[in-house]
């Protein structure tokens, strides 16, 4: 079977399984501007780590999936543009050990991988050059950082880790309660985003293109989330959720003021 390029006939993969299918193109937007930005000014000490599991969506399914690399590059560029000192990891660089070694110093985290509840704990698979990477759960992360430790920005670009299920304590281990502060309130400079149910790579990519474009353009994260969810050409059932402060602008640091609150 011939495989057409992503923007001519997109390939679709679930981030919670290794199944794939070919469907009509879903992206009809230019993304060159997403990655072309002025050099960011990183604030020393505010580490961001970006991880994308390439192997699970490529050799393990026997087809070329362009999205893991695209999503990693977009997240690295966005976090750096917001002011985080950002490093991206994939393939042999994205191991469970490497992830946990950086966890204590992370102010922002992005993970694209297979996500699920492993032994009733939310988690995701590392890459590490194998087809079934080691699982990292919220319990593993909790051993590396107290829940009171400040985290600004967490995106779990996987299946299931945006669900309100009581088992999903992934936001909590990053110190982000599963509560929402709307446009007239404030929970501090924090935001957690994840997908609900089974999500496909191309839907996530389209959502994240729209989301990052708004955030990098100066929108607060809540408005960016709303715009991205309302304007993508997603398949039925695609959904995401968030917790934290709607008016957070995405910049690093433990500041407590809310510049956009009414």
C-alpha cells in the first residue's frame, strides 16, 4: 500500500495503541510560522523537557508517521519562545531513566507517547529504541518531586491522561490540582492539558498547532485551548481537558499575580 504524505492524505495513529488507518487529510492550514520565531530569551533555571516516542509510531507499526517529530519540534519551539530553557528527547534519548533524572528540575513538561492506566496508575511508555518502551507512571514521578513543588506547564499528548477519572492523578504529582480557575480567577501560573479517551496523532497535531500558535501569539492558555478545540477538523469523539489557570500566559516562574484577570 502506498503511503501518501501527511498533508496529502494523512496517516492516523492512536496514542493509546499501535493500530493505524489511512483517512482523508485533516490539516488544511499552514504551519511554517509555528516553528519560525525570533530567538527566545530563556530564563535561567526554568527547565522544560519535551519527550516524543518515535519508535512506537514508526517501526512498531510498520509505517512512516511524521507526527512524533513534528510535535516534538513544535513543543520545543513553543516552550523556548515562552522563556523556558528547553531540551527535546526522542528515540534512544527518551528513556524512563532519562525522564526521571530530569523530573526534579522540570518547570514544564511535554510528553507524546502511548498513555493509559497501567495497574490503575496513569502513565506513558518511553521510547528508548524498542517497540514497547518502559512505562513511567504518576507514582514514579511522585518519588522524584513533592506535590507542593511548583510546575508551570504540563502537556500529556497521549490517550487518557486528560480524563477526570479519579485514577488520573498525573496533574497532582506536578502540583496542579484538578481544578479550573476561569477568566476572573487565578490558581497561580499553572496549566495541565491532556486528551480524553483514544486520540489519534493527526488530531493531536492539528490541535497543538492551533494551541501553540495562539499561546505564542500572546493569548492566555485557556483561550488558546478553547480556540484549538473549536476550530480543528477532528474526527468525532476527539476531546481534551485542562486544569489550572485559564488566564496563565505560559511564562515560567513562581509569580503569583494575574495580569489578565478582570
